[in-house]
């Protein structure tokens, strides 16, 4: 994966993560803290958590095509790093009460679900892009064979 492709993938992942994290925070917040009110600084948190979510994307960078085994291992490492970074960003540096353990577990599960959804969205985008390129190549071949005949 070249630098430009890698940067494009990181940006796509970032905005997908920010959107999904915002939705997740809304749902969890409305359930556990329905009367809580936030200031405008609350809009910055999904941006920060999205950044924590894409930092482990570096694990996937390679100048050559990864084998299936390498790809799966790197994805698992990436998932673990995303979980650790985001959970530390959310809960690190403060005391955790007994009732917050449920929130930590739910947040961990939410991070996993968001990770899976973000990867599925990325896979769908890549499939659509590959399909478009294949269609363009078929058109190019047809035009070439017509012009050479």
C-alpha cells in the first residue's frame, strides 16, 4: 500500500470512526446518564477518540501485499491497540467506581462493534472500487479491440 492510498484509508477510517463513536456515545449516554448536559467541548471528544482509533492503523502499513495470516494477525493487534487506546482515553487517569465497571465493559463491547462495522464499511468501499475498476478495464479492452480490428 503506497503512502497516498494509506493516507486515504486512514482519513476514511477516521471519519467512519468519528461518526460511529458519536452514535455510540449518544446511545450509551442517553441510557446511563439521561439527565446529563454537556457543553460544546463534548463535540471534541469523538474527534479525539477517532484519532485514538486510527493510531493503530500504522500496524497495517506494508510496502508489500500481506499474506492472509499476516493480515489477520495485524488486524487482531490493531483491534487490541484500538481497545486499549480508546479505553485509556475515556477512563484513564481517574478512579473508577464499582458502577462504572459496567460502563467500561459496555464501552469495550461498543469499541469492538464499531471496529467491526468500520472494517465492513472499508471492505464494501474497496469492493465497490474494485468493481468500478474492473468495469473500466473491460470497457478499455473493448475499445482497444474495436480500434485494433
